[in-house]
C-alpha cells in the first residue's frame, strides 16, 4: 500500500490477521524510506489495529505479510455481543428495512433463514465495482440493487437484524477471490454460534481469514485517517492457501 501524507497525520491500520491461528508475520511502515514507530491496539474479537502517530508529510509505504497455520478456536459469544449486533448501526439501518425483512422472510428461522437471505441478496443485487459510495448504507444498496462486497454484507446484516437475529460484519482475507482485494462478509448468530453469510459467493468460505469484526464497515475499515491527510496512490492485496477448498453452500460454515 502506498500513499502521500500531508502531515502531521495520525493513521490507523486494520490489516493484520486477527489473533487465533498460529502465525508468522512481518509489518513495515515507512515514510520516505524511514521506518515509523507503530503501536498495536487490541480490538474486539481478536482484531489488532496498528496506530501510527505524528506522521510528517511524505510518501508512505505499508508492507504486511503473514503465514497462518491452523484455525482459530470457537468463539463463545457474550450477552453484550448478542445485544449490540442486533441493533441498527451506521451502515446497517435495520430499523428502516424491518418491514422488508418481515415481508420477505417472516416465519423463517435458523439455517433456512440464512439461506433465504443470502440467496435473496445474491439474486437481487449486481456486483458492480465503483457503483457505491463510501457513505452508502443498507437502504441505499437495497434501492440501487448494486454494490460491492461490503454493500452485500451490509444488506444481509440489516435484513437479519430486522428479524432480531444478531449479525455483524467481518473484514477478511479471501483466497480464491477474483479480483483479489480485501473482502467483507456477514456473520449471523444462530443456534449458539456465529455463521458466515457471503451473498457474493465470490470466494470459498472455509478459507476466509479474519482481520477485523464489528457492527459494519465503520468498525472494520482497513485504513482510517484520524488526523491530517492521506491520499492512496496504490494498493495490492494477495491471499493464497495451499489447497483451495470447495464450498458446499448447503452447509453452515463458521469463520475460523
């Protein structure tokens, strides 16, 4: 990732894989070739943020690489998680979409509900890069009927919350994704566990690797400029797995 900083700036990166699986990794953040000091900040659900403060003007280069072996342990959700992720949020305005959710999916529960919502969103939206704005929420996506992965996830989350099903957004690395980029999926709390719902079906769910988790994209952005200014000039994301698995869409899959 490269960019031009108009400093002094304070930047927050969310690109490191979440705690859980065994890993080796390397993170380098430089400005005009000089290494910057970073502070790692713990985020919910094992997320790890990297804060860079006092960045002067210049050319920023961020390089991150990780090798992961194994899977993360099963998460035991707390009561607060189930409450927080059932409420409307900035990009998942479920209160506005509640009538739609009830009309389309009323009476469904469990896996049948997740399958129905995922299929409905996948069938009614067109994946069109550049079609949505950074400020678009689930209602905007519902009306425009197009978007990218975060828009699909936001609409899935809003519809599920509209039926009182806790749902959240996970930013992930996605081996098999084409074109390759950061990816966003929904997770829904059903039958005591969080299950992945990816209405784009662009990458196999069993190989997804968690980066960050939150209410919506406001909590999971890969880069946040807290002060100053940063203009991105380039970004390249890669994610591979030794053996790319298939994805049986008839089965529930948890993000590990």
